[in-house]
């Protein structure tokens, strides 16, 4: 987590500190909330971005599943060879 102080300008603008700006892109949508005395700013993730992240995640899981299956095939083959000796 990163925290920094900033000042509200005359025209209602604030400067987002560079360390935070580096984590977002120009044209990213931001949700600004006011609850009691707390102002929060949250990046809005689009459905397209969520779908992209899910596809990447599923691809990584599929790769891991394949590696596990290959390991089990190898173990099964080795165990059959070992048990075949008895």
C-alpha cells in the first residue's frame, strides 16, 4: 500500500502522486467515493480487462494441469515397472 498527501486545488483538481500514477494509465476510469469524511479513489476494471485476466488465468491453470497429468503418467509408468518385477 502507498499513501501520500496531496492538496485540492482551486478548481477541484488533485495531483495523484507519481508512485500511484505509475500503476494506472491515461484514460483509465476512476471511481471517486465520499463516505462520511473519507474520500477514496478506485480504478474501475472493465469487463474486457476482467475477461482478459480470466483467459490468462485459465491458460496458466491448463498448463499446470497438463504438467500434473504428465507427472502422474510418469509415476504410473514407473510404479508399473517396479511392481512388474514382483
